[in-house]
C-alpha cells in the first residue's frame, strides 16, 4: 500500500497513512505545514487572540475526508496478516538479523 494522505480542512495539517508489512502494523504520520507564506488569515488571527491557538493540535475531517480516512484504515487492516505474537516475533527477528528460521525446528 502506498502512503495515503488525508488533508485537514484547515489546510495546514495532513495525516499520512502507510502499512508496514515487515512489522505488520500501520504507520500514522501527522504533518504540520506551518503558515504557508508566513501570513495568517484574519480568522486565524482572531482565533489566536481569543483562544490562544488556531486548533493546531486538531485534525478536522469533514464527511469526504472522514470517509477516505475510514476507507484507508479498513484497507490497511485487510492488508495486515493475522499473526500470532510468536510468528510476529519470529518475523521481526528474521528481518533484523537476516537469518531464516525453520519453523519445523521450533515444534
């Protein structure tokens, strides 16, 4: 699965979602784009004046982006394998060491 990007309605954040099959997990990245050209809109200036912040710690998703977020997470969940903790540990060890373990020897 390639990295899926879901943009915040405020225009200054995005979520980057990618399945990591090597570790059988989903990576979520929160990106903050800053103030673009260094200038804040009047709306954001008033928010800072009255609230002290511009919701910089929130990801705001309306219906379309929320549905995309749900779809991406469902797709990621389908890509992940149902591994036992033992198998997950073995795969992690194999990846980190480069050694291949014969599962028949472990029984």
